[in-house]
């Protein structure tokens, strides 16, 4: 259950409307690292957390705060759009939607679709996508993704701070910058605590060490023209997991055969010179099992 209060987490009062900046600010709502992404990322991480206690409670606290951040920025966008598109910069071009969009700098969807309000889209008007979120059920992997999300979000907020002279907008962004700073440090602290609580064996992807090819678990393959990748601790000494010893391979050689796909199915009409031999029964669609049934369904004459 969620409850809503009429009060914003922080004040949102631009000095004057600015439809151009409103479009830029859309990135912090519906961009890949916008507030909607971290809101849904943390909510699904919390709902998917199988442990009661401090970690689940932390995730849900921050997830709920992020809902408030979406509300704050959405409100700011609406206030920046006040009077648009009938502003001085757009009213003369209003007869031509294309020209109006170029000269006004606002997203036409904000006027046409949302009636002068924000949309769930980025600064180019591309709708927000649920594929942006990371919620794997593995808390260590998720918390690391959260650090990256907060870092990217703070970078974008800092850039937007330099793109406006409006003291009211800057005031809100100062608050957002501070919360992003805290959230980065908070997730880093949570990662440390997971390990201190002895959950690394359960939470970190430490399974299958006996199955992986251990000789490839600690070697940097030098595959670029750069000359200094061996200067970091990732190329020498004990790895952060305490288990592996990092090494640098100066002249790595391929371990696989020459790249080649199978002979193409003639019914797909791929250009082919016969150099790979005749297509297999599988390519001809005569194999048994699930794939065979699928092909028979799609093409009863196959085989």
C-alpha cells in the first residue's frame, strides 16, 4: 500500500516559464537514467527481495522517495510549460507545427498529448521503457547497478544545472544533486554491509568457481593499440575477490576455430556459394522435437 501527501519532498518554483528547458528536463523523468527508471528499478528490487529486514526496508524507502522525485520534476516541467506554446518564442510560428517545434524548442507532445504537462518520455520525446530497469533478485548485482544508475543520474542533473539561469530550477536541482550523492554512498555502504553480514556466498555470484575455466578468470587480454592497460592493479596482484591473481597477457591468441555459421536453409534464400556443404536436416526443417513441430506448423510442406 502506498499513501500520497499533497506536499512535495522539496519545493518546485521556477522564476518564469521556459518551454525549451522543460523539454530538456524531460530526460530526468523518462530517460534511461531518469527518476522513473530508478523508481521502478527499486520497487521491483524491493518486491523481489526474498529477505525480510534491513535490506528490503532500505530498498522500499528509497523506491518510495523516488516516486516523489518523479512528482517533483513532473511538477517543475508543468510549471515551466505555463503559457506554452503561446509564448513570445512560439506564437508567431504556431500556424506551422514543424516550425513551432523548432523555434519553440518544446516537445509538441507536451502540448498536443499532455495538455501542457510532462510526458513519460525523454528529452527527445521517446517513451520511457521498462527494459531500462535492473531487478535480478541478486542484491549484490542489483546494488552495483543502483550505484551506476545514481552516478549517471547525477551526471545528467549536473549538466542540466549548468543549462539554466533560473534560480528556482537551480534550487530544486541542488536538492536532487544532494540526494543522488547520498544514494550513491548509500548503495556502496549497503554492498559493504552485505559482505560484512556474510551474505556474499549467497548473494554474490560466487557459484560455479569449480566449473569455470579458472585460467581465464584473472587475465587481461591486451587487444587494443593502447600501451598502458597493464599499469593498473587489474593486471597485477590479488584480485578484489581475494581468490584470483591478476595477470596481463601481452600477445593473446584466439582459442576458437574460424568464425562460420552453418549452411543456410535454402527456403530462406540467403546468398550462398556451397562452400559450407549441404544444409543439414535441421536447416531443411525435418528435425524432430519442438523445433521440428514449429517448422511443420509454419510450413506443412517442409521435409
